[in-house]
C-alpha cells in the first residue's frame, strides 16, 4: 500500500475509522471524508498528526471532488442503525444511492478500484437460512427500514452497472452485524444499547420476545475480510460476517453475565420488519478470500466493554451526537 492513495467515506464512523487505521498501518495515504452526522472525529483524531492522513468534512450525497489521483475508494458513509433510519430517512436514502453514484463517477474519473459497503439487510426478513449470496431477499420497500435496504440494493445494482458498462473495478461486501470499539453508544443497536443500559444501571430493552437471532462479528475480523476482498478479483457480492448465531434473549444474558449488571429485562414492541433470523453463509468468503472470523464473542465482547467503560459520563448519558440533532424532524 506504500504510495497508494485511498479515499474512505464515512471515515469518522465505526467501520470507516477502523478502515482508516488499517490502511494507515499498511502504509497508504488516507483521504478521509465524513459529514459527521453520525460519525465522530474522536474516532480518527489520533491520525490527524500523520502527514499521510487528511480529512474532508463533506456530504458525499453531493458532488465529490478530491484533488490528485486515487487508487482505491472505500464507500462506508451511511447511517447504520434502524433508529437512525427512522430519524434521518432521506439522508439514508441519499447517501446509499446518490452518494454511491457520485463515488462511482469519481472512481471512473480517477481510474480507481471501488469497494462499496452493502449489507445483510439486502436479504430483508429472510426466507432462506443461512443467507448465501445467491438469495435475492425478502425486503419491504415501503417499510421504515426500506430506506436503508433499498438504497443498498440500488447501490449494488448501480455498482454492477458501472462494472459492466464502464469496466470499472468494483467490489461489494455484504456486511452482517458487526460490533467493537467506536460504536456509537446511543445509536440504538442492540449491543451498544445493552452495554449502555448495563453501565447506567437501567433495565435491558429486549424487543419482541427476544427469540429473533443475529450473528455478531468482531470488527477486526470484518476489516480483514474487507481488505482481502478489496485485494481480490471478486466482483460479485461477498458476505462477511460471523456465522455464530444467537438469540437476542441469550445475547442479553451474556452481556448481563459479562457486566455483572443487576438489571432486569424489559420487553418492548418488536420494530417493524425486524428480521426473525440472520446468519451469513460464508462459504464464498472462505473459498475465494481464504477468510473466516477468528475472534470469539467472549473475547470480542470483553474488548468492546473495555472501550465503553473508558468513555466519560457525558458520552454515557448523551442522547444524540451533536451534529445529529439538526437533521431530525420533530
Ligand atoms: N434489539 C433489542 N433491544 C434493543 C435494540 C435492538 O432487542 O435495545 C433487537 C432488535 O429488535 C433486533 C436485534 O436486537 O432484533 C438487532 O438489532 P440491531 O438494531 O442491533 O440491528 P439489526 O440487525 O436489526 O439491523
């Protein structure tokens, strides 16, 4: 990666910031971009002193200009939790669709290879289990999650069209539930929700009866899979995730045990179109990228808890990211 220039969008977010770290460690020059609605500069401030790192405060849903050449583009800008989709639905739709279009155009202009972050949400509430890449999905286009799911499905279609029509070098990763340090504590996703509740001494909010399943991948494993995909010649989408499936009720019990929380479980309504089960089939990633996850949940959860424990009181209790507020329609 020495001498290579990489644009990372969503760079101040959870996954984007870990990608910045990885590409910096590989010796690349990293151009980080984020509009900071859900991202936080705290996640990348340790990189600012390095002359190989630069940051642009920009919304990629509008025209993207980057001076100089680019070798790689990693498109990771997007709200990423169901609560965010409810609060900022239009931004979610725009960054997945218009943002992707702008970055594909930029990749074409620069002759860069582009990798776009897709999602297990393209499978919707799946009728096939586990989900392999050949499954077309079961998505409600007009439900509240549709703004994310359909934008990401459009993103995949647009990316394949640029590959087929313009010969662009494209990669598509379908990311399953991922966790680790730098998740936003108040983003509403299940892991930060439970850990935040444990640290504040509140009851755990389990949605529905907690029998729905998810399969959680530690962020370091995910980043390794993404890096391998970028370096491969695989154009079709590839699932990256950990197939270790667990019910949300069991997950709550694991976090209660880990944190010694003296809290109860309060059952709340299941969100609209909440998938009943989710587990990646990772045969393709194993065969084509020689990749499989290595970090067991017990180890990953411990590292994640250590991160959340060192946050200050203000982070623990704040309701929204400071840039988020002004985008929410009341
Ligand atoms: N969930 C929950 N309590 C919470 C937040 C989420 O029980 O406080 C459930 C949610 O209904 C879903 C699962 O945990 O079934 C994972 O939700 P998350 O928002 O983390 O991600 P998703 O996989 O649904 O995109």
